[in-house]
C-alpha cells in the first residue's frame, strides 16, 4: 500500500504535469491578426493570395504564432507593421505544409538598413550580403536586409526572396548540418532522388542551361534555398520550366495539389 508520503509525491507530480500542460497550451493561444495585418498579407504576399479561405486563416494563425515567439528588431532602422508581416510570412511559407511546426532554434530576427558583411557590419561592407543565419555569438538569430526583404515581396516575378531563402537555410540547419538535405522535412525515400536531381540541376546552371539563379550552383545548401525561392515565388513558371524538380520539391515541402 502506498505511504502517505508517496501519495503526496504522486499528487505533486500530477499537479506539476497539469500546470506544465496548462501553461504550454495557454501560451499557444495566439492573438488573431487584425484587419490591417490581413490587408498587408493580401496586398504584399502572393503565396497568401493564392490560398483558399480556410488556408488563409491557418496562415494568419501561423503568422501570429511566429510573431509571439520571435522578436523582430531593427538595427538603426524602424520596424513597421509591414516589416513584421513580411518577416513572419517568410517564415511561415516554407513550413506551411507542416501545420504546428515551429522554428525552435530562432529567438530573434535583426533587420538591417542595408546590405552587410560576414562580420554583420553595414558600413563599408566588403561583401554585399542581404541575409544570413547567425552563428557563434549571433546564434539563434537571423539577419536580413530590410530593403532586400521589401523588394523581394514587391517583385515576386524576379523569383528571389531573401526571407524565404534564409528560413529554408534555417530548416536545412535544423538537423545539425546545412547541406541541402533538410532531414527534418524530406521523407527518407526521397533523399536519393533529391540528391540526383539537385546535382543534375546544378550542372544545368553551370552550363548556362537553366533559369535558376546562378548562385544556386555555389553548393547544395544554396541550391535548396535558391530553388525554394523560385518554387514559392513563381510556382506556375517553376512547374512549367522544371516539372520534375517542381514535383519533388512539392513532396519535400508538402505542397502537392
């Protein structure tokens, strides 16, 4: 027969478990987006515009959840409602096929007023970087050029989106290796076909026989993010010009149908 002390321990454990459950689900009750924010998504985010009404609501909930969990900070620049919506949309789009998934290794997104270099310096930048997943002291952070982010959504026809690009890098990095094989997303049976397809497409880029951004031929990780930008920004054109790649990426990102 359990002793009173043991019963008390069980009761305390049950109470603590209930308390943890309560606070977890209480935290996940995110506030709904207001009409001004929904208007921004409708006007600025082509991916959102293409969604049916029920999926638009889920997209909005995912945006609101991201904004509750991740801080967006301007470095020598103001963060507007438009900036917040575009950062959050960039995060939600690659994960939209995975309801309930979150970026567990991201605390903050820094918006810079211009391009920057590998040391995150804006002034006299030796390399014009427009986006980067932070490392070292900047771990759990992402850095984006605000002008590049705004331009990405204003011109989806260019098939480039710095926000989507960097969030795909973050997903790729989630398994511990930024190698173009997002093991958190890609079903095991598609790994070998994906590797073959990726290397074939990289060779096509190098031979100037592809409309995919040449930066995608840098390495496998950059190919994944560059192809992902194109896939999400201009899906009809991507499917027409790269039908097999489109089909495989649809399986990886669960965007089929």
